[in-house]
């Protein structure tokens, strides 16, 4: 089976581990969110691509869900000793090496997709990991606080402010002029099924869908999503702050409606959300908590089974 999964960071990566276990003989292409990417200390950092790469490659800090296992922070401490900003973004010594290699290759003219492939040659994630675009796009958030009304980088809102200041607007800067990375549209076109893991529907999945051409390609396929919201709350993280910013309620029903039946054909929700329904979408209620590798494998298997039952040929003309 040929599977395409969109993915953000932690939630996406955890799910993908289960997907690999559920479909060991499948060809899995992951289209990763790069809207969270940021340049720090002159280095290009791609948090979501790295989280997927480290998680599937066995290098992730399991407790944290991001960053490297067995990490040290000497470089960060030394930078802080010079008073260099920002100090709110956690970068470990091992992680720094990844960003140095990436930045060196980007500076030499390689596109991000080739850089990602080169990094994955070391990590062997067992999936084909593609950035959503080789073009630089960045998610910015409009906030208004004591410092006035301004647009800040998503990471500053998410990591430094912990999404404590309400977002008035969330926008992917550069989206209109961006193109899908090489291989992205072909992978979607050739896929038997497209999966939306429980990633942030606004700043992960929603961001990927904003790259011109991706949404249209995905709409042609059988798509099954796993709700990131259980019983009116995000399972972990602050996805509710992103949903509120775009005027969407934090519920499995509202996220399904946000995606819509043009996009999604099947939707896995928690048992407590079994009342969720939308015309044209097959909703299945089951356990969707990724609290162990085995539970996660079963969620992924259920998503694939639902997709298979819906037929892997496009349902819409
Ligand atoms: P990302 O969007 O993939 O970068 O990942 P995050 O870790 O920020 O999480 C995205 C979403 O996944 C959040 O809305 C969480 O509530 C949701 N989530 C996290 N863990 C689980 C889980 O075990 N099950 C389900 N269904 N959703 C989860
Ligand atoms: Ca993310």
C-alpha cells in the first residue's frame, strides 16, 4: 500500500511510529510542516521535520517528545553567557549539529528537500520524509499585549509566550508564492490513502494544506484523519489556542467541520465523542489515545482499515 501522511511534530511523529508498525510493508511518504521553521543564531531550524526524523530514527528524547536523547546544553549556556538572544528556545548540543549541517547545505544551494534527504541518510526513518515546500514560509501570529499589536514568529508565541497571549490572527507568510517540494504532489497522486495524524489542525495540518496545490491534490484521495481533540480538549499541548484564533471551537466535531467532507472521508474520534457526525464522512469512535506503542499501532491500523473500507479509489469526480 502507498500511504501519504501529513505531519507536524510530536503528535504526528508518535502516530507515524504506530503507522510504520501497523503497515510494515507499505511505502510511507511523510509531508512535513515547515511553517514552524526559524533561523536562530544564523542556523536554520526545522523543528517538525527533525522531530519526525529523530522519532522514527530512534534519536528522540522520549519524555520530552522533541530534541535529542542523551542531550547536553553547553552551547546554549555559552551563548547565554554572551547574552545572546533568544534564550527561550531550547537547542541541545547534539541538535545543534543537525542545524549546522542543514544550514551549511542550504548555504551551498541545496534545496531543503535534498538537505532533509541527506540528514535522513543518517537516521533512516523508514519513511520518505519530504518538507511541504522548498520555499521558505513561516507561520506568524498577530498578538496584542502591553508591547502593542504586532506579528511575531509562531515559535515566539508558542515557546516564549506559551500561547498565553490570545492570537488575533495566524498566517503562513510566503504561502501564496510557495510551491510543493519535489515529489509531494506525485506522492499524493500515487497514494492509496492519505492520513491526517493527530497533529495540530491549524499550525501543522492546516499549514501544509495552504501550500498551493496540496489541498487540491489531497481532496482527490481517500483521506482518514485522527481527531487531535478528545472530549473538548487537546490531549496535550495548546491546540485550543490555535483553534480559538481562527474562530473554531475545540471539539472533534468542529475540527472535522474545519477540514470538511471535501477533504476528509473518514474520521476517528474517541469513544466519548461518538456523537460526532458530518454528511459524507464515515466517523468511527474508538480509543485514540497514543499512550503506548501498541495502542498507537492499533490507532494507525484502525485508520488504515477505515480507509480500506471506504475504497482506495477517489470517491469524488
Ligand atoms: P504536531 O501538531 O504534530 O506538531 O504535534 P503536537 O504535539 O503539537 O500535537 C498536536 C495535537 O495532537 C494536539 O492537538 C494534541 O491534543 C493531539 N494529541 C497529542 N497526543 C495525542 C493522543 O495521544 N491522541 C490523540 N488523538 N491526539 C493527541
Ligand atoms: Ca509543530
